[in-house]
């Protein structure tokens, strides 16, 4: 919601999902207020009065058509809005930068095309990213709450997740599929860096090295440290 208020979404998918969410919440609140107001009004209007004889009402085609028609249209519009958003999020852009992700009990492994391998996901910001998701063992689920995206990592199958981080920063990654005893320890982070910074890191020889500036900050307050991630999670 913070991103909504400040107008700075962490990723494109954040906006897509939030817009649908707001749409559904607004409709729900309007209906809630309308139903509650009608209920209170009817309590006073139709309370039992002395000497008053209630009369029976036997259906009304127009009324019934209205209360079937309007909710149906509302629900269909929610579906349409949600589905078009889902299609946008699932579409694989041609220029996507691919990273192979392997999940195992209980950690994530990010494998880059040039042989780099990390346990934190480093990506360039404002670039389409495609994660190819595979599991070494059981089912997991890769969840990035700030980007509003989550995809199951199914054993024996390759799944994918696409995103584009609009803002540089560090965001939580969690496992969202209960996968065993230390499932709750499967926190790591996605670090979105400016393209130039990412290129420097990506092209350094040491395959296991993490970006220098990330290592520096992780000592004090960065969310890359395990303790912060475990504390700050929402799974
Ligand atoms: Cu898991």
C-alpha cells in the first residue's frame, strides 16, 4: 500500500496486482455500505406497528433481473480485470534476462548464464527478468511479496516467473509452499541494482562473489542478512 500512496511501485507487477485489488475492495466497500444502510433503513421502516396488516408480495421479475444482473456483471468485471492482469504478468518478454533458479530444502540457488551462482538473487532494475524454476527435491514456491508475484516450484517440472523491478532496492524472497521442517528459514532477497552496477558485478571473474556494495551494507542494516530476513518475513 505504501507504494500505492507514494506512486512508486517496486515492480510493474506490483501495480497490476494492486489495481485489481483496489478495484475489488472498492466495490466490496460500496456494497457493504449499501447493504448495511438498506438494512438499518428497513428496520425502522418495516418494524411492527399496531393495527398494521402486512401484505404478501409475490415476486417481481424486474427486481429479480436487477439483483441477478448487476452482481453478475460486477463479478465478471472483476474476473476480466484480474485475468487481463494475470496474462500481463505471465507474458514472457522477448528481451527477458534469464536466470535459472533451483530450490532445495532449505535454500535457493540462483544460476546465471555465465556460470555465476548465488544464494541471493541479483538483477538489473528496469529490465525484464525471467526465472526458470526447478526443484532438487520437493515442492517449493518462490514468493516476492513486494512484487506481488508467486509461483510454485514443482518437483520434476520447470516453471517460470517474470518480473521487472522498477525501483532499485532489496526485497524479500520467501518460500510459500510448506516444504518441511525448516521451510520458514527459506528467506533470501532479490537485489535490484542499476544496470551499470549489475554489469560490473556480472562481468567480474569470481563466480561466487556478491556485489561489493551489497556486502558492505549487509553488515549493518541490509535485509540481505539472514536475521533481518527471518524477522521481517510474512510467510
Ligand atoms: Cu521451500
